[in-house]
């Protein structure tokens, strides 16, 4: 695997612009109020506006660009997806799950507020995501809105992220092989990334061939992302990652690194990234930013 480096200036600019736009959209969707429940809104804003790489929103917006989708619609879908992602982080950090004190270098939501508020903030973010997708502002075609809603439900639920999280908990007490870890991570991480890429195609009413290409790109990218995450858990600098080093190892979790070793894991990540890039050939040069992003995932340091 190449030596770690930052994303290219062009990719950094693209990611920064989309992150800024998503932050604005999230702020608009979560206005503060003078009502007593504003504490809940504060916690939701803290969970969603406290940093983060905005990888999934970036993939939504970049895939949508391939089909000329209106950027405001893309940002609404991207924000809804980020709400689901952030809710999962809030709940993952709870004492009953990962018991994490820090998230993105700051106190986790249950540490900043309390356990009950964190649970409610996660619940509210999850349900609000589907409300956003169901609204006509997201797309004038109700069939598109229904398809987005259905796919996000499948990607985030029993057979997706939540099911993957259950396997992750089981993996703390059971030894998983590489195949089991790959299935776990395809569910826990890959399904939401798949939704991110396919959402742009759904908004643009793309062909099945184009949707399949983006879906396959996302699955390989999601696995590569998790492999590099496992590597960073062992080798990363907490000052850069914003997370405690060796947290997964201390929890006894089966990871790509604990199962394969660091060098084999790095080789697996490189193979997955190049495989992901090959799926984009149907878009020619139009997918250059998505290809560059795949290389960034391989070489990231945080």
C-alpha cells in the first residue's frame, strides 16, 4: 500500500464544498427552538454538526452529479443519510454498546448530555431521516421517494447496518474468520455506502447497469474503508483519528487486522480499492472524482 498522504487539492476542495453544503442543510433542517424540547434538538445538532468527514453525503452528491440531479435534492438525501449514520454513532457510543467517551475528538453525546438524551437524539435522527425522504421537496416523483425510503430502510435495518452491529457485538465474544468479518462489515458499513452511491442514481432515474456499477463500487469501497479503519485502530495517531488507539483490540473484536495481520490487511485494502475503481468504467472520465476518492480511502490517516 502506498505511503499515507492527504487527498489531492482537487478532491479536498470537492469534499470541503460538499461538507459545507451539508452542514448548512443540516442546520436548516434542525433549527433551534424556545420550546422545552430544545435540549433534544441541541443534542441532535451536537451529534450531526460536530465534525466528521461527511463521506456518505459526499458519495450521494457525487453520484447524483453523474446524472445531472439538482444539488438541493441531492443534499436533502445526503442529510437524511447522515442523520442515520450519526444516530448509529450516538447509540454505538453508549455504555451498553462501545462505551466510548470520545467521538471525533470531542465528548460523545451521552457524555456531553446524558444517556437518556443520547438515546432520544438517536431515535429522533433516525425517524427524521425518513420524514425528509418522504417529503415532495426531495423529489416530485413519489415513486422515487418511495424507492429511496425503502432502500434506506433495508440498508440501515435488520439486514444492513443494525444487523451488522449485532454481528459486531457477537464478534467480541466469538472468533470470526475473514469471510464472517467481511459479511459483518458489508452489513454494518457497506450497506449505507451502497445506499449513498445508489441514491444519486435513483434520483437521476438511471439505468440498472449504472445502478449496479455504483452499488458494486460502494460495496468494495465500504470494505476497503473498514479495512483501513481497522489498520488505523492499531497504527493511527489518536491526535489525527480523534479516537482511542487499539479500542477494537481491547474490546476483543475480530477485525481484518487481528485476523489477517497488518500487512495482509493492507494488501486486501489495496485490492478492494482497485476493484472498486474498475466498476466505474461505465462512466468513463465523468467518475474521476469517485475514483480519486477511492484512492483517498486507501491512503487516509484519519
